[in-house]
C-alpha cells in the first residue's frame, strides 16, 4: 500500500472535495497524511488520515473586490506558505510520501514534489487549467495592475525557493496542469471541455446532497450563501428586504464573518445562520442564491437546483457565466445587486420548466461522473503496481 500526502488550503471550498477521496483511499488500505492546522484537523479526522500538524500565522480577511485586493490575497497565500512550509517539511522528515495530491492553491504540493522528485496530482477545486482556460493569465494581469505588491511577492517567492532548496519555479507554474489532474465537475459543465486530454479526470463533486440529514421548515425553499470566505452583511440585508413576505421560506448561511444578529429582527419567512449543512439543505431547495463557488455550484447541480449567481472572484465569474450559458441559472453583478433585482431573479427561476429540464440533464451528468470512487481509482492507477 502507498503513502499519499494530501495538501490543501484551510478553506472549506478547497478542502472539502479532498476529504471523501482521502477517506476512500484510507478504507482501501493506503496511508494518507494531511498537513493541517487545528481547524482543518477537526474536519480531516473522520477520514482516518494522519495529521501533520502545523501552526498557521494569523491572517487578516481580505474581500477580493478589486485587482489590488486579489494581488494582496495572493501575497497572503505566499506569506502563509512561508510560515508553514518549514513545519510541513519537518513533519515529513524521514517519512517521504510516494505521491502528492494537492489543491491548486496549496503551493507546498508542487514545491515539495519538485524538491523530492515525486509524482503529483493536482486537485482543481475551481476550473482546471487547459488550452481554453488559464487562470495564470488573470494572475499576470492582476500583478501588472498592482506593481508594488508584485515586487514584494517576487522577492518573498525567490527567498522561499532558495531557503528550501526548491528547483526554479514561477508563479504561473502553479496554475498549469500537473502530470494528472482531478476536476470536480462533469466534463459537460467545464468551459472549453473539448480541449482536455486524458491527463484530466472529470469526477464531479465528491459529496452529494443527503435529504435525510435536514428537515425543511417550509416549501418552497430558497437557500442564500456566499460561501465561507466572502463577508457581506450588506448583501444579506438586501436579501432580507428582497424576500420579506414572499411566498417561500428563505435560509441564509451568512458565514463566519457575519453575526446573524447584525441583520436585525428577521421576518417570519427568513432565518439566518453562520453555517448550515449545505448539501442537505440543497436536497430540499427550490432556488439557490450563491457566489458560484465550484463546490456550491456542483452541490446545487447534483440536486438540480436553479441558481442566481452573484460572483465575487474571477473563477466564480467563469462559473456564473457557464451557468448562464447552459441555461441553468442567472447572474447578478455584485455591484448591481438590489433587493428588487434579487427578488425578480428568484421569481424568474422558481417554477421555470425549461430551466428544470436542463438541470435534470446536468444532474444526470454530475451523478454519472463518479465522484470520490472514481477519483480514488484514478490516483491508484498512477501508483507503481506494487503500491496499489
């Protein structure tokens, strides 16, 4: 059996797709190790993977609402890596893995794979890089618009590579395909899907909605969430104004950065929580107002729920545009969001038969993609025969 190192950022959207895969590989008898802080370790624990503990540096939340903010967020990822990479290397001293599986923003993966000369699989929790889509081009444009941040990034990046004896890498290398790539979408949803070759496994979401885990308070049901990173109390206040008194129940998941009490007294048909069991709620939902993060989008498609997308980052905009192009939902630009537009967008989706038909077809593609089982098969197929 093999020793597999899984690596991810400490954000739910990056970590969650990997957890069912790690659990499946552990159940098949492999040893899976996972560098993690305390928050991650709590979520990784049930998979049976071993934790390589590290202490993260304190971080300040950054709302990615401009090119400058995106550049500062990218620099923050590098600063965190500078802090935790020595701890990760210490954790693997004398215990090198046979293969690394890393999220596309967990740069420790490609760095250590290059240093240790190990095979590596990239986990694309957003859209995968290919001929028709290259997130690295956005990164280049982002830094071109934020010159002072780029200089600081380049200096620190070179220092980290030198300090750890890592072969020469460029930032753009992290956004290129690896020797093999796991993509958590069905091929039919991915942008420019005709351009991808057999280096990619389009396995779809690795966890699916579970209706038995949550009981809906009323139907029709609308779920509202901007994910775990984006903090927008003003957006949720607009939702309260938009949906108060409407003939459906609204569940708002406001995230760790918003106290539901900030929203004031809520109408009888609206409730707000910092967290809800999203896949379980989606199993009952009739519409979803979402930031169009890839995990959230796939969970909604697996449940055939139409979406009003309010994307805040470039990859979310790509996903939102894809939803609109395939007729699976509608898109609102964050700066144009008003209570009236939110209300009209949700009304337009509820009960729309053509959207429902397209959603059912995409739901079939999502469920046929294979999920965690197919991902584990693909990983095992890339191990030396004696380690499978």
